């Protein structure tokens, strides 16, 4: 935000699990950032953010920083369990402050939520004018592929879809 830098690290192995144990003031070496998931690629006034799991990290920053009028921002956030919703309190506060809509799709796929939680029908129901919006995506590879296919089906032009891939 220009005043401080924030890191969100998912504990996937020995090294990432220990990041939280670093003492304040510890010197670290950083590399990157490498992504281009920023508001600079935006082409439309309205924006939908689609996140899965820890993919919420860059989208949380966009929810806070994108210039938008009330009603122009929507967040769709998928997690397997409520305990997996990273930043939920912050997201709710940001959404209330910004006039954004947030939809949490929580539960086991095919049991609590549809087999494909971000299928075209669900996206169209939650964001009826999706084809007229920019869409920013970040999350697990399978969720990203399915979401991009649904967006194509809904007629969202390729130039309006902006994705950050942590892995391929």
C-alpha cells in the first residue's frame, strides 16, 4: 500500500512452515514479484475477483486498492471449509467499506457445493453481467482451468480475464 509490505505464506513444507517463527528484524532476501495481477491490466469499470484457497492473497490486495464505486466490485471465494477462508474478517470489513459484494462458496465439492463451484450457471447467477466486467483469478490450477472455461462459455472476452498462476 506504499507504507508497508505484507506477505502471505501457505505452510506447504518445512521452510514455509517456519516463516512465521522468524523474529522481527530478521534480515531476509526476497526475489520477485513476478506476477502481473494488478489493476494496471483493468479494462472495465466493474470487476469480479475469483479466488480459491490461498489465491485470495493478491485478490485481497485488489479488493482494497482498485478504484471502484459501490457495487462495482464482486469477490467469489472458494474454500473447502470455513476455517480455510484466509482473511475473512478483513474481506468482510473491506467489502462493507467499499460497497463490494462477497460470495463465499464453502464446503466439500459435490457434497456441500456443486461439483464445479465456479461453473457457468453459478457465476452467471452470482454476477449476471460478468461478460461486461474484468475478471481477476487466482487459485489452484484445476479451479483456474474450470473458471476460465466457464468465463469463455459466458462470453467474457479473453482480454478481460487476468490470471495469476502459482503453478501450472
